[in-house]
């Protein structure tokens, strides 16, 4: 089994190294330096191996640390005992993680190469890699849970038990799914039930804690010990299961593999969007040139582009009404809301990031327009690209302002209802900050699309620079959650930054988009 595991890791490392080299060749400046025979370069392969090793080490610790840090931030926003709340949330989230992310059933490339193409022993391959993944979980979660436990006041006994509880829950569900496969249960129906149960557990994770309820720590200690004991027969079933080859062939179909699944997902997404396109001769426009093309696109794709924006706006309106009513009914809520609006506005950055529709719009533009039109030379001319960029930017800003306008008007009203402020400028800054952030994300998404154009015809994201830029944006917005800055300072700084960024980004797009906006 150990030899099989070593071969599987060599396979994983080989395609990971090639992926690193491919990513390097995608960066704008580096790709001109690297030779065409980069994949045969020993130096680059050594560099790729180092990066691959760092990625493997990072995968042991970083995801667990970020996961627990997210729970830490969520808990410390609630008025409940942090230790009890944290253990309650982690107990239920671990069950959700087992239901939706069990490594035995992941159709990965190394499994496909090893089991299907190289005909390696399926049982040894699956079990050795599953044991390795569980060891990574134990090591990474052990360190992260100890640090997290000390910060949250959780006893060391529970912190040390958490990794083994997580592994036990995953193993129990893995054994159950193998049992279901052997007895030919309806797996699709089981998946629907799994999703429904996960949704219920997710609500049960946070709602009771938000309402101020969390059970005694000793109860979770007993429950976790019970799951660990129940996992013993599950481990035995995993090692006695004799149909790993049939099971692997079931999950390693072309539809489930990375290359094919991306294509299939793209086709499904395209088909879904086509069904939501409004066609017919009745849809027309009085504009001319590329403004006419953009206007027709927006009108034909109103269901895709505006439906979510209107839904988000409706949800925001309901939330504001409920918050305003709470201010009249509960004096304590009035005080909390006023404090949040005057000192916790950095969280607005993450909220605007999550509700912005820029990425969805740019994906729609590529799938239903640019993917076909970029094959024509006239469409790639600088005049055409810049003319469409200007029209699309205006349309995207207007689409994003649908939900942003509700928030921009609602926040100042909510501030006034919750007790107001002596700084009259705060009312104006709440409005301008939301509008500025909405415009910022609209410009940011469209400029990234034009400068990096990340998609190929199969809708795979091929630009590593684009991935890094998106990830950086997310991290910056996420880390703003929980920070306390005065609305006066935050609103002024954000408004000025957004204006400067929008101007700079548009200038870069006008300068470089004619060269970078092309098919991959």
C-alpha cells in the first residue's frame, strides 16, 4: 500500500508542477521571458516542485486556520459565551463538512491517471490516499484548534478532541456511502437528502447561537467521544470493502473529471443562460453602432442581469424595514444598530463585494457575445473594443446600482431612526460610500475582464493573474470584517480611493485593452 501511495504522490506532483509552469507562462511579463520548451526545463521543474511542496504544506495548515478564524470572527460578533458558541458551531459544521466534502468520493486527476489509465490497485490507491488526507486533517487541525481554543476559552481536551471527531464523522459517512453503493441505493436521491440535511444543519449552527443559546461544553465532549467510538466499525468497513475498483469507475467517469466537468459545466451554464435570454423581433433599440449591440445585449439578458439585482434589492429593503422596526420595539437593538453604523462600516466592503453583480455580467458577456464575436477581425479593432468598453461600463454601473441604491438610501435612514449622530456629514458619507463601492466593483470587474480576459471557449479560467487578482480582492474585503473605524474616516477614505481607482483603471483599460482583450 505504501508503494502505491508513493506512486500516486508522484503523479499528483507531476501535474501540479506542470500547472505551476503553465501559470508562470500566463503572467504578462514572465511569459515573454520563459522559453517555449519551458516544460522540459530542469530548473523550472525544480522550482515547480518547491512550489508544489509548499502548496502541500500550506494545504495542511492554511485552510484549517482560515476556517477557524472565520468561526472566531463570527462568534465574537455575538453576545454569547465564545467557548460554548464556538464548540456548538464547529460540532455541526464538522458534520456538514463530512456530508459535502469526503475525500474518498472526490474524482481527482491522480485517481483517474492511477486507477483508470495505469490500472493500479484501486483499494490500495483509495485507502492510502484517504489515510493521508485524514493525517493531514489531524495534524493541521490539531495546531489550529489549540490556538483557536486558547483564544476562545475552549478547554484543551475539547480542542485536542476536535480533529479526531472530524475524522470520525468523515469516516462514518464514507462507510455509509460505500454501503449504499454496494446495496445499490439511489445515490442521486441520497445527494438531495444530503443537501437538505446540510442546509438544516447550517441554520442550526448559527441561529441558536445568534439567539444566545449554546449547550454545555460537557455535552459536546460526550457527543464527540460517542462519534469517535462509532467510527471504529466504520474504519473496519472501509478496510473490508472489496468493490473499490467498481466504485472508482463509477466516480471517475469523464463527466466527473476536471477537464470534462469544466466543459460540461460550461455547457450547462450556457444552456441555462440561453433559456433566460429574451428573443424576438420586438426587442430593438434606437441606438447606433456598438451602443446598439450593447443595448440589445442588455435587453435580451434582462433576466440574467437584473433578476438577481432586483432580488438582492428586495432582500435589503426587507432587512432595513425589520431593523427600523426593531429600533422602535427594542431599545437595546436601537443602541447596537447605531453603534454598528458609526464604527463598524469596514464590513460594508465585504457586503458590497458579495452583492456586486460584476463577475456574473462579465461571464455573461463572454459566453453569449464575446466568445463568438472575437473571432472576427473588426471586433478586435481598438475602436470597437474601446467603444464597447465604454457602453458596457455604463450598463454595468447601472445594473449594480439597482441594489446599491437601496442600501445607499436605507443606511442613512436607519442611522437616523436608531438615534442619529451629531456629525451630519455621516449621513452623506453613508450614501456616498455605498455608491462609490458599487461603482468601484463595477469598474474593477470589467477592467479585469478586458485587461486579462481569463476565459477560453470551454469557459475555463486560464489567466492565473486574474485568479490572483480576484483572490486578493476577496481577502482584502474579508479581512475588513470585524474592524472598527469611524464612519467619518472610513467613508471619506473609501470614497476618495474609489474615485482615484476608477479613473486609473479606466485609463489602463483604454491604454492596454486593445492588446489584451482576445481569445485564449
